[in-house]
């Protein structure tokens, strides 16, 4: 199956990005054809410093490689290095109803907060549709927050196919049961813009402090607590094995424990879980030529695939290559 997904270079990746999406990329690369990209065109709507965007982009590539994305099994590339996608975006935009985009949550939420939204944010779902459709993607592994955007992709592809004839493959989203919506330190969805993230990489001591600051309820220690619905328990679940999860759930139900104990368990489990990736990340930092080579090769392969779909779309809608 052909799989595709992207991650924005808007800052350091967090547990939500990994357990919602990146872990799926790594699993899927074994038996599928994967295209994974650093979404720098999307990030340009929020990162407005050129140096920072460049640095974040290469950092995101190192993060994915360190976490286990294998360039021999999957194609890793930078979005802006495939200009075919931007051309396809325009073609899709010509048939996109305004109402469809007005209903999209990224834009709606920003408007609701009274923040200024630009055309880039408004049209974000169309560029995302182009990203997905340009590679004939069948499966899009993502977190729950992206489901609506994939529905938009499906709508746009179906409308185009209906109007101009069979052109695009209709993709499906895939989310995981544990990980579709990872909570942040305040219990809301973990998100860079809510400032409640726990990063994958960075100073261990600093991350431990952030874990110790996770908000909890103020019920007395001796009270029994329900594990389900408790965001600290949900974070523990991401790292622990089933017998450890069962043990922790029983401890919650018995009561008589402190949340500090759970936080310590989360810190230890997460440090052990990401230790190898941390080591690989340090090695990649001193091998930047390799990272650039992977991205160059990835862009070449991605362009080849996207050019085929763009040419099909242009032919079908009457934009002949030669007249
Ligand atoms: N909390 C989350 N739980 C599960 N999955 C998540 N994803 C993001 N947050 C969670 C998934 O990570 C992938 C990459 O997403 P992105 O690069 O678009 O990152 P993002 O959504 O911009 O991350 P943030 O932190 O939420 O940034 P802002 O605040 O800018 O929106 C996607 O598959 C996403 O579903």
C-alpha cells in the first residue's frame, strides 16, 4: 500500500507527534511504500524567520531518521523540493468551495480566538490535499486532529474525479487507538501552540522537570482514583507494557499513592524508550552530509512520483502540456 504523511518543522517534535503519527510511519515502512515529508511550506504560515525555518527543517529530518525512519525502505523529503505539489494545489483550489474551508478547525479556531488568519492558513487543507493526492497515496497515518483535513482531501478528489474523469486515488486516514490524541501537561491535546508539550529530544533533566509539573487533581492521596480519563495515566500507557499498565490501573483504584510516583514512572519509562533514538540523533548531528544526501535522493524520487499524477491531472482538466 502507498502511505504518505508529513510533519511541520515548526519547532521540536513532541510525544504527540511521535505516538500519533511518527510511530506509524516506522511500522508501516516494513511492508508498504512510504513517502514522508517535512512540511516546510505549511510551516511558513507560522515560522517567519528564514534561518529558523531552515534549521527546523534539517532538525525534523534528523528527528525522523533517529526515530527509525529508514531511507532504504521509505522516501524522506522536504515538501518545497517538489514544486509539482504547489502546481497541483492551484488546480485543486480552482474547484474548492469557500464554505468547505471555512468549516475547517485550524482556521475556525484561530478566528474564534480573534487572531488574524492569512490566506495560507485558510488554504492549508488544499495544500494538504495536493500533498496527499500527488503521490496516489492510499493511506495517511496521522493523529486525530488531521482527520477533518483528510475528509476535505477525499471530497476534493471525488469532486475532481466526478467532473474530469478518474484522476486521483481516494485516500484513507489511519489513527492509532492509544496515541490518536496524546494529552499535554495540562490535559488538553498536546500541541506546540498550547505550550503544553513534552519534547522527544532535548535535555533529559529539563524534560524530567516538565514531567514533574504535569497538572493533576487535588484529591487526597488515600482516595481511590479512576485511571481512565486521567491524562497522567494516559501518558504512562504510551510507554508501559500491558502488565505494567494493569498494575498501575490497580494502584489507581486502590488509592493511597501520590501522583509524584506516577510522574517518576513516566519519566523513567520515557527516558528508556527514547534512549536509542537519542543516541542515533547525536550521531546524525555529526553526519549532516548524510542527512542532506538522504533528502536529495528523497526529493528526486518524490518528484518522479508527483510528476506522473500532475501530468494526469493537467491532461484531464484541459491544461495540455503542448498546444
Ligand atoms: N497531541 C497529539 N496527539 C496525537 N497526534 C498528534 N499530532 C500532533 N499532535 C498530536 C500529529 O502529529 C503529526 C504531525 O503534526 P504537525 O507537524 O502538523 O504538528 P502539529 O499538529 O502542528 O503539532 P502541534 O504541536 O499540534 O502544532 P500546532 O500547535 O502548530 O498545531 C500529525 O499527524 C498530527 O496529527
